[in-house]
């Protein structure tokens, strides 16, 4: 809670706001020191929605529940509750690929999940790339002898174009899975953690002299 914006104000109030241990001295509270910040970051959350979907796919569609076609904001099947999902396959030495594009409407942190089904086919390789606003934010290559899945997060800005590119080969059946979702889960969430930074304590001096009146309306960053 911010300090009062009018007198009276005292050192005890200031010390409590900026979480200082008594005894207090006004010189402890210079802005940009250890106690008084110039900015304040507020963390929240918002439900995101994907829009403006564009899809290009090379695959063998096995049908549900094996294949789930690329979709934004799916409400049923694998990945329902996510922002984007696909579960795609190829077989008999064929190669699959995808290029998926959509926009997001919330600035914050998003989660991704990649998985390549390889089975016992040692020559299968799966490649995954995600871009946000034209910048690469996630890449992964799945191999028979290495990892076949990758999970993580990335930040994006409202209005960003999210682009997903994958490719994979096959011997027997080979499956390529991608989920994009909110901060809490790639496959089942659209809730995105957000943060807003604002300026605070602009009246507080960064060097001496300093006075009590400069703390009116001040708050911990």
C-alpha cells in the first residue's frame, strides 16, 4: 500500500512501506538504493486467444484418436484447452512437415511442448521451431538415440505472429506432436502470466539533500 499523499508522515511509516528495520534514518531511503526503487512491477494473469489461423501440412491422417489436426483454441480431443495443438503422422519412409501461423492477444509467458514418436526406427529425426514476432523462441531436434521431447516457455507480445515449423521423416509410423498454451500448461491452459512495470517514487531524491515531503505518495517497488 502506498504512503499517504498528504501530511502527516513520519519515519516509522516510511520504514514500514519500504520494509526497513528500525532504527530508521532518512538517508537510508535514497531512490535507486537498496530500499527505494524507481519502478514497480505488478504480476497478473489473462486468458489468451489465438486468431488469424493459417495452416499448411504434409501428413498421413490416421484419424482420431491417433491424429489431431492443427487447430487453435481447441475445445475437444488432445490438447483441448490449449491455444494450439497438432498430433500428426507419416509412414513408410515418407516425410511430414507443418507450417502453422496465428496471432496471440496477450503479452506474457507462454508454454510449449514438443514430442516426436520414433518407435524403433533409428533413422527418424524430428525438427521443431517456434517463432514469436519473427524471432526464434524455441527449437528442438528429436532423435532415436537422444531426447524425444522438449518442454519450456517463451515470452510474446500481444499481436505477435506465432509461427510453428516442424518436419520429420519416417520408417514405420512416426508422429509429430506440438502444443502451445498458457503459462500453466502447454496442452491444457490459455491463462498467461502477465507483468506491468510502472514508475514510482519519482519525487524521492537519488542523492542528498532528501526530505520527508518527497515520500508523499511513495510506494515500495
